[in-house]
């Protein structure tokens, strides 16, 4: 395919029967495969993950055409970055894939520091012996980036996200952290990008409001936004996505299953039937049941519908999903690559389950 507007497909990469689309990140030269692998689960998020499993999942993703891998200092408190870097180096994949990590947190020895307050109670199983502390200052961003380079074993990092720059996350401390960015954090990001240490700068957040706010103050290339545009949440259609397209900011969509229910379905156990990390409320469960009925009529799985709906929007550069096993990776790849009949999307719109204006995949 020829180059198109920001966010549109640039080319395809065919692996067997799998066709993996690629799109450019904003106005940069970085391109991402339609599916990226997020390594938060592999960092031991509430579950024990061995290095052997970590490696098997990453290599399975690569074998199936995934060329984008995301990590962060927070994930396993350094464990995910160490493991991802080792897998990529040991299998001669450095330079063959796009890697993103995050800044805004400094890891400090757990025996001599107190862990930062967190919106969610994450239990990192067998994490490294560190705790995280927020620092969005010039020195904090530079130190976080250099520490990540050391853990990953890379001389540059393709995408650097400012992690959890969010009023919802920091609450009363948000203004303090934003002030640190304004006083020097933005300067650090600009220097890293200008010197080629990173190729793209963005936010990594669970809200749209901070992306809009920071975009007024700093030239963002992209942002990873979790859960704000899904089969169940269409709010980004009205203003956020159009504004991102106008500014040339690519969106990397995470949390596309709204933390569980769009993956597990309405009949799943209450522990996995979650919506935005909380037990799914009854209206959400009823809507998922309606989505499942349309899926059944057309022979489409709910995860496939959820994945392809998000990626169909031209503001979305890539969809990032986690996995704990090679089988999870294969299911994620199938969800984004399995053909879906046009009649399915028409049925969702006529049923009022997705907006008429929502972009849907082309046949």
C-alpha cells in the first residue's frame, strides 16, 4: 500500500496466512505492526512468570509477525525490561523490532525507599528488589531513560512514554508532577528526541484529558491510551480522536477489552468479568450480551470484534495486548487478522451497539 494520511495503513506484512498491517507513528518515521505485545503481564502482574515463559511468548509473537514490544520500569519493578532486553539480544532481534518503554518513575532499592502511591493495587510476583518513585523533572526523566537503557541493553529506545501523567492517577499531586514536566521534564524529552536517543515521545495513560492538555504544551508524537475507545466506550469519537488526527498524534490503543469483559464475555466468572478493573455493572453486562448475540449470528468471536473495531479507527496506530502464554499470543494475532464480514458491522450499527459514525474495517 502507498503512504496515506496519519494513522492509515502503510504496508502489509504477510506471514503464512496472517496479514499484519503497519502504520506510521504520527509524523515520525517509526512504523508499528497492527498488533504489539505489552509485557506488563509478563512482568509478574499478580502471577508468577518464569523467564522461559517470557521468552517463549516474545518469540511466538515475533514468529507470528508482531514487531512492536512495549515495556516499562514499573512492570516487575525492572524485571520486564531486563527480560525483554535479554530475549531480544539473545535471539538477534535488536534492531528488527520497535521497542517502547516509559519514564516518570525511578526505581530505588526496596530496603531503603518507600514505594510510590498507586491507583491500582498491583502485586508484582517475584519482582526485582526495588520500589518505584515518581519523578517527572529534567533529571528524573534523564535518569529513568538511562536506567531503562541499561536494563534493556540498548543504545537508543524507539518510543518513550511519560507514564501515568494523569489527574485520575495522581489526584491532588497531579499539579505538582505537571509543574515538574513544565520546569524541565519537557526539555529532557525534547533533548532525547533531538539527539536521536528516542524517535518518538508520548504519554502512557488511562485517560484522554491529560493527552489533550500536554499536547497544548509539548509536541507529542503519539500516546498510549488504555480503555478509552472500545466496543463499550465510544467517547473518543467525538473530540479526542479528531483532535489527535488534526495534530498528527498517533494513538496506541491498550486496554481494548476494558480489563476483561470483552475478552471473557458476559458468562465469565466475576473475577474476570471486569470493566475498567472493577466488577462489570449490570448495564455493561447486558450490552455485552447484546454484542455476543450479534457475534453469534455472524460467526465472529467477541475478542475479534473488539480488536478490529479499535484498529479500524484511522487515529489508531497499533493495538497493544498482553499475553501470558504462546497460546494467548496466537489468539491475539487471530483476533486482529481473522476476516470479518461487512454485514457484521452493519448489524452492530443497525442494532445501536456502535455509533453510525464509527469507522469499521474495510472488507
